[in-house]
């Protein structure tokens, strides 16, 4: 058995606009090869239009490869018989929680997919309670979702995915529409799930979120251009800026200090580390 849960081999994908005459084909992914290990926390970065959301949809078999292949737990996404098992193993959380919430009561929303899957009522009850407790939303189980904050709604959406017991969760900019508190709540939930062995693929615009991953890949113009641990990715400040991306604020600060002649590494990605380094540099 391979330790890779997801294997992407020379993946090519195009969108075809049939409204034009003749139809216009736009190649979005241009030969992406990427392996994701079981239990890994991978962050995917890239500016708008780089192809990162398209890549996520290829992993979940929403998009099918035009060339190359995507294998989830050894199953080829091009084989129609694999669609259901793949989607049971790989859950997807989108940017806008309002688009994912279907019921008028929180616990019914979390139970929705399980009911469709034909899970026994007693098992549904158990899974719904467990999922809501995992995301810290159990006490809201009888509330109306539309009355919740953005962060709470997104956690309910994640609970609906967790209840299906997937091996992997793809999150496509799940914090883009949230305030800082909501973002923090969702990131805490993601890290908790990862610590329980769930493979996480997080597409994000927030460098501070990506810095918390085990590994970061950067996609630009439909190609994989960087793939390394967060420290190594973010220390390449100039390259990131050329790609139209930011780095965590503490990395940017270290970079500016380094340019000004101070002896400081740009491999700093979290605040505590930065504070410690500055204290060493400038004395207590």
C-alpha cells in the first residue's frame, strides 16, 4: 500500500466556453504532479486564477482530468464506479458557508448527508453529536443556522463533512468570508481534525494560515512552482512577491530588517519566534 493518499500525475484540465463560436478552450492546469500523504496537512497557495480551486475539484472528482490522472486512495477519478467511494473519503468545504447549509436547524443540517447515505438513525444521532462536539458547536445544535456568525456557520458546514467520516477534507478558502475570530475558530478546528489523523488540503489566501501547515505548495498559471515546508517557502520573500503573493507579516518584518543590515533569518514564520529573535537582536 502506498503511503500517499492522493496521487496526482501530470494532470491537465481545461474549461471550455461553449458560448463562444467556435468554443474557446482555456487550459487551467498544465501538467501538475503532486503526492499528498495520509494524515498530512497541505496548504495550497496561488493568486486568483492560478488553478488552485480547479485542482481541489479534481481531487474530489467534481472535475475530471483531460490528461494525466488523479488517484484517491488508489482509486482513479476517471472510473465512474469510484465517484461515490471517493466523495465519501474526501469531503469538501467551500468558501461561503451559506451555500452549504440546507436545513433550518443545525443538527438537521449536519445529519443531511448521512440521511442521504442511508445511515441508521441511531448511528446518525451519534455521529451528529460527535461532529458538533468536535467543532465546538454542540450547544447550538437546536439553533437556526442563519442566526449564527460566519465562523459558526463554517464550523457547522465542517461538522456536516466530519459526520461522513472522510479520510481527507479539502477546504477551498474556508475563512475568506470570516472575521479574524471566525478564522481562528475554523483554523483551530482544522488543526484538531488533522491531529486526529484526517488528511487536510487547505486552499487559502492567508499566509499565517498556510504557515501552520506541514507543507506548502504554490501554484502559478496552472503549474506547480514551489513545494516545501512553510519556512523554506516563506523565506523566499522576493520569489513570493514576484508570484503576486504575500508572506506572513513576521517573515516580512525579518526580511526588511535583513535588508537593513541586521543579522536575522527570513525563516521566521510565527510571532513568538519573531519576538524572541528581536529580543536577542536589540537586547532585552
